[in-house]
C-alpha cells in the first residue's frame, strides 16, 4: 500500500479511517500505522486517536513567516563577514556592518536590510542555526617561594577596582600545537577590568626578557595608563626583570597575583584567551623565529578589531539561589565594544575619545577582518613550507 505524501492529511482522513477499521489483525494495523507515520510525520498516539475518531483534526494556524528568504540570506552574509559572532554580539554590529558590507560593492536590498534590522537577538540566533550547522567546534584549552612572590599579594580577580580604566589582568598563551618541546611562540595578552580593552603581542618562548618586550609593546598601544596589574603565578611575570621594568615605566603601579590553583582569579583574561586568541590561532604550533614581525603585525590588527568592532558583555550581578544544587542568577549589561565603553568614561573633548571615534568610523571592519585572515593564512603557508608535518593542518578557521 502506497500513500501520496503530497495530499493533505485532512483530505485523506476519512479514507484512512475506513482502511484502518477494515484491518483485523494487530500485525496489519501496526504495519499500517508505521507507513502513515513514516510518510506523513505524525505522532503515533495522535494518529491512532484520529483514526479511531477520538480526536478531531485541527490544523496548526500560526502566523505567516515574518522575514523573507532574502533577509535570511543577507543576515547569513553579514554574519560570515563579521567573523561569525554569536547573535547577541552580532545585533549591535549590524548597522555599521551593513554599511561596510555595501561599501565593498556587495548588493544590499533595502527591504531585506530593514527586516534584518528589526530582528531581535533570539530571532537572529534561530535564523543562524542553518548556516551554523556543520561548522567545526573550537577547542578552548588552557592549562599551573621565593621572596619576590611573597612580596606580591594574592587576591581574587573580583577584588580588582573596576570603576576606571587601568586595572588589568595579564597572561600568556602557548602556540605550541600540543607539543611543549623545543622553542615556539607565546602570545602575551592583557585586558582591562572596566572597559574590557584587549591587547596582545608575540613572545619567543616565555623568558623574562621576551615577555617584558611583549608587554612593553602592549603598554605603548594602550589608550590609558596601567594602575594595577594582576597576572597569574607564572614565572614569565613573577621575576625581577619584569617587575623592575614595569615599576620603572609606570611609577606607582600596584601588583597582585592570582591564588595558586585558582584559575577563576584571572577569569577575564582567561576568557579573552579562549574567545580571541584561540579563535584566530587555533592549536597550530608557531615555531619559526623569522615570523616575529609578521606575528606582531597580525596581533596589532586582532587587538584593533576586537576593541573597535567586537561587542562584549559585562556581569552586572550574580545572586545565589537557595534551591536544590548550587544555582546562580546572572545579569549582564547590553553588549558594547571596548572602545564604546572607554569613550563613555572619557570627557567629550578628550583627544583620545575623538581619536577612537574617528578610527571606528574610518576603519572598514570587514576589510580589517579579511586582512587578519590573509596574514594568518600566509603564516600557516610558511609553516607548511618550512616543515612538511604541517601539510595536514586543519585550516578551517582561516577560510
């Protein structure tokens, strides 16, 4: 027995009831129900009630689609051009992103753009489920008494002052590809507590001199002065050379460190390591010393894109609920870029604020992101040419 799945179930319901009533054996009825559920996609128990006359068929009315396929296609194109951020961070980027997308000569239908602009973050997330399907998942992986260490107090990261820019957390990320042997590059990272401003720079190995050189490059690019630095207990930061150079360059700076085996004390920079550094560099091993200048250039562009065009949220409150298990109610503020947060804290006539606003308007976010991926592809090709073992690297994150 064959059924035409194109016919509506409501139109064939009487015929199906007669056929079901004519069947006398349980085996025949089971086969009949299996065919109907397979062809029509109806729940088995609901189908039995319909065939026995115990339930009336009610079509699901619902509202018609609110957004056209052109709007969904435009949303997917803007999402890919922005680097595939999540829906909550994509929504505040849409206005600037659409202008940059059109400036590159891409067709943008005004009607579709108006529909995309009306979408909420939850609607954007549902619309991006299909384009997001099949994308590979990203692995977020981070790993560990002398007189100087005893002189630096241990405090949780939550106790850092967060009212004004300057209280920063620092860390290093190993670009080792899972192999800690020999020499390779690290990425020194720093983020501000109040504005979530982010900077990064490469460091050959993790010695005190190389780390100090990378942090010196980071301090020169910061639009504010470091007033409090909070690293973990790594020897690249807790050493005499680094501490003396920092105190000489920034008089009056305060130093603190995380408590041992309490990674959440440095949670802000750990989050940036996963969402920024690992997103671009993945788990590839960079061990060619000749790539120092190229890595410095791409790190500057990554920090610029993150600070000017990548919105982020901040935790406003965290309340513990006295229910079964340990549960919390967390509230966040609206997504904003680090540049917007910094501009809100500066006077309207401040030269730094004027310069940041000018850079944001004059820089094309899509071109900058494409330039970052082009530089990363060039670096990976150099690795593959220098060492044959890199010929099987998974390069999906650079395409």
